């Protein structure tokens, strides 16, 4: 994988540089750092970031804790629909409406030109392609934050939040996420991504800030 010394400062955070003409996407592996994980990820002002991983891996938890700016969580959209609809109505019935509302909100957010963190089914190639094009148009970069947790940990996360997925859906997510992770570990991140950050659960738990800034630096937050 492409590694550059001096990229991370473990006591503060990571300033993720723009990759306008980078020969290859940057891969930052923050797994197995034994308490030395950064507390912040800072991207350029026009960049976009997608958080992806297995259902129950901690994507929403990370977003709600660390993202103070613009964020779009498909689970929030689902929860708003669920609060207005009868409890007995299966999610499969209104799933298309949830997705339509989520992507409409994402389209509006992209028009602002500001940095946005997206929790979505980012393992879908068409979603990444859309976001990569949007980032390029605004002169920014698409960054992928990939949570690498075991299926057992993800299942436990689903139980804790009280929202599980079907066995079929979970197997499909496992296959897709495993292919994505394998490609990144082989040094072949998905097309359109300027960088990929690999996070295990301890590294994700250590993050306290995901932000976008002109200077691309971050100060210590103790």
C-alpha cells in the first residue's frame, strides 16, 4: 500500500491532503495501533468522505460522535420515516422512499460545495462514482473510511441498537465488504477514491473529530 512517512500525528490527528494529481490513491491503515490512533481526520474544504462497513460496525455511532459539520446518515432518514409510519409496516415496503429521500438530501448537500460526510451503502460502485464526480467538480477529493470489524462484532452492534438485518442481507454485505477490503489491502482502492482510511473498532472509537478545513491541520484536543 502507498504509505508516506510523517502523514499522521498520533497525538492530534491526520491532515488528509488533496490528491488532485496523485499517481495512486493513498491508503492509511490505522488498525492495530495499540492506543496510538489519531483523534481527528481533517480533509480539504471541498472534499467528500464516505463511511462504510458492515451493518452494526459502528458507522452511525462514529458519525454522530465525530462529525460536527454536514453529515448525511441514511439511518437517520429511515428513523424519520419509521417514526411517522405504523410500527407493523415492514421496512421493505417503504425502503424505496427512504432511499429516494436520502439521495435527494445528498444531492442538495452536494450543491452547497461544502465538505460532507456520508454514511451510506458506500460499497455500491455507482454511489462512489457519483460522489467522486461531485468531488472532482468542486475541486476536491473523495475519501473512503472503511470500518473493518468481525461479523460477530457487527452482529453484536446490531443487537445493541435493536435493528438487525436479515441473514441474506448480512451475507451480501459480508461478501461486498470483504471484496472491498481485500482490494484495498492489495493496494487497489476503488476507482474515484483519493484516499482510503482503514479503521478497526479501537481506531474508530479513538476518533473524536472528522472535519474539513482550508489549512488541512488539526490541533490537539485533550
